[in-house]
C-alpha cells in the first residue's frame, strides 16, 4: 500500500511502545524507513522489543524507560532524545484501562488511569511541542484515543474522561500550533485485540459474541489495518489533515454509542471474577 521509504529517516517516538499496539506501530514505521524511540515503564520489556526490532532493522531503535506520570522523567527522556538529534513525530499510545462499576472506584483507581492517559500524554506533548516551537522545527503529534472519547461509556469512566481530555487537547493545539508548523490528530480505534488487554476487557465467550454482534463488519480489527492508518497520518501526504479524529472500528460506534454499554449484562459473579483476575 505504501512505498518502503514513506517515513525514511523520520525520528518517531511511540509511548507505550514495548508491547501491544504500540509495538505493532513501531514495527510498521521501521518497515517504512523511520528511526524509532520507544518508551514505557518496564525496562526489561523495552529492551526485549528493541532487540527484536534490531534483528530486522539494525541500530534504528532506542528504548528509554520512562514513567509518563512523572513530568521530571518525561523531561529527562525528551532531553535524551534531543541530545542525540531532534524528533519529527510523537505517537501518544501509552494508556491504562480496566472495567469496573464506577461507584466501586477509589480515588487511587481513578488517578491510575487519568495520570497515564491524560496527564502523561499532556506532559510528553508539551515537552516535545516546546522544543519544536523554539527550534522552528515541524512536528506531528498523533494520539490514540477511543470512540467513546466523544460519546462517553459506562464502566470505563476514568478512561472515557481521560481520552476526552486528550481529544480536547488535540483539537485545541491543532488550532494554536497549526500555523507554527505543528499538526495534531487522533485515531479512535475500535477493538484491536492485544495479549493481556483483551482478556481483561472481554471476560468471557458470551461477552465476546455480544461484542462481535455490535460490529457491522462482524470482526475485530487487524493490527496492520491500524498501523497503516498511523503511517498515513505520520506521512507528508496527510499534511493538510489537522485537528481531526479518525475512527477505525468497522462501524461499531454507529451501531451503538458507549463502547462498553454491553457490560451491563455481566452478573455480580462476573464482576467478582474480573476483579480477582
């Protein structure tokens, strides 16, 4: 679909890039010629991914441990990147989410999601944006949100709050920074299963069947479908797209707003089992 040099020599930072969708995105941008920086909280996981990538794309991936909840760590990470050369694009992918009845949430549970998804995304976006603006360097910020960022969704209220905040930031800064060479966009994915996350969010086969019934195309997304969209929005060919959120969900949100509304069908026993898991 794309020429192999589509992202040639662009330096791209992907947060939460050691696992799941972030790892798939990293592999795709490397295939298209980019240089990659991945960050995350677990150094061992990052190093494993970097070594795996180096086998196919030697010496084009850097792995920097960073807890995005800590602005000092974010500044230190971004300083390291700039010390070795500038950055061209940022993909805000790091996230946290879990299913819960909202009345059961503690302040700590609420903060656990908001701190990563909203605060962490803002910290790294501002850290990169300030440097791009100071240098007059073009920048590209792509944030992974969710279809319920605009609709809200029960049972994932902290995530819905945080993703809505990221989308508001994207649209606000697209106007404020667009004329200064920095564009910001977002992607709202539907279900793209990853190891671990899918088991936490879809606790049983009955719920999996119900989810499939919500999607007009009758299937979940394939990682390559999402990563190709990421590649396009990072490429020069999408240069006139700014402040937009692109939904890729097989038509799911059109069939029913509130992605996790179907969780109302869970029994108290199901909730207890999920909490234990």
